[in-house]
C-alpha cells in the first residue's frame, strides 16, 4: 500500500509547488515593471486620491 516513494512524491509537491510559483512570479513581475513616466503618473494619481476612497 504505502511505500517510501509516496513520501518523496509528497515532499516534492509540498516543497516544489511553492518554489515554482515563486520563480514564476519573480520572472513575470520583473518582465512588467512600470517605466519612469508611468511610475510618475501613478504616484501623482495616488497622491491626488489619498484619503478620498470610500469603504462600503
């Protein structure tokens, strides 16, 4: 029924899953960064809207 391979498979799933997700997120987020102009506009809009958001 249970053999030692099952433990190794679950260990790979538990350790490897989050590791692969982390690598994917790091690569994807590095690829799509805001340019300086986009960052400046984003900062200006955030500054204008500071404290104006309404919570329902």
